[in-house]
C-alpha cells in the first residue's frame, strides 16, 4: 500500500510543482491538462491549460496535484501538512530554506528530541510543510 498526498491549487499548480521539483530534486513524470482530457470538452477556455493531474517523483516518493475545477471553488489547504523526512540534517536545512522562499516560517529549523533538525513552514502557494532531518529514535 502507498499513501500519497494529493493537493489542489487555485490555478497555479504548474508553477508550484515546478518549484517543488526543484526543491525536492524530483521529476514531473506526468502532466495532464484539462483541455487534453476526455470528458473536459465543456471546460471554459480559460481553464483548458490548467493542470488536471500532475505527478512528482522524488526518489521513491510521490506527490500529486491538480488545479481546482471551476465548478468547485478553491478553499485552500486546511488541517494538514506535508511531512517530509530526510536522512541528513544538511539536506533538511536545504529543503526547508528552499521551500520557505516567499512563504512563511512557522517554526524555524532546530534540534528536537526526535530529530536533529525539524522545522515548519507554509510555502508561497499556501501549502504547510513539516521537515524532519536525521531522525533520533524513529
């Protein structure tokens, strides 16, 4: 079994996922636009170039997303965070610093009882992240 986060954006999914691919050193392995998808013939012209589905592969992990459908108003990301764990403290710091560009730091990177590095941020796209580096004891 795999559990993968699936995010929804308000028209800036492509920009967000290009940013995440850079920060996470991943690759966009699938990008589908509403206008290229069967069953989306009634999509307004302004939305046809928006992302219907994108898949980011970073190592053995997957993050997926889409832009909101115009029939479903965007409500933002609420009540959850993307938790990211990496083996090295330096890599955790790098990712935290890159993801926080233009966003808001909620908890600066610091040592905790469970990890050598831990920090929380909301990126410039409104997505909350928790970054763990060099876990201590699981």
